[in-house]
C-alpha cells in the first residue's frame, strides 16, 4: 500500500474518532508533526481541486439538440442563455449577467 493511501486511511479513522489529532497520533504511534504535515497536504489538495473551476462535471453524457438561433430564442426573449438541467432545474441568464455570481450559483447547485 502506498504511503499516501495509508495516510488517507489513517486520517479517515481519525475523523471518525472523537480524539484530537495529537491524542490519535499518540495512540497510533505516529508523530504529531508528521500528522500535521499530511493534514496540511490533504487540505491543499482539496483547495486546489475546489478552486479549479470547471464548466460542468457531469456523471453522464446527455443528448443535446442545436437549433438555429431564431428558433431557439424568439425575438421577445431577453435571455442570453436558457439552461435546462436533467433534474428539471432551469436557469435563465439575461444579457449583462454577473459571471462571478453565476459561477457561485452553479457551485451551490452542484452541492445539492
């Protein structure tokens, strides 16, 4: 078993325990400084994964149909984008939208 995998399993056991990291390390015979190193390493990996913005992380591909712009959006529509998710959620994005806020909304929806 790789050291990385072994430490991940050790941390999984620690998280399910009610012990402090120091007490858990003493019990397992692992130096507290070593545990702090791995804790910091795993936290930075999680931050790197969460900060790497991706447009869509889909677990499966779904069919789409591309239609000419005139058919897709009647002239009375003010939406720049109209997104329909397989869950039934619909997001209508108007021209001049705030990209940061839309990205935040998508991140929140991905956690649901």
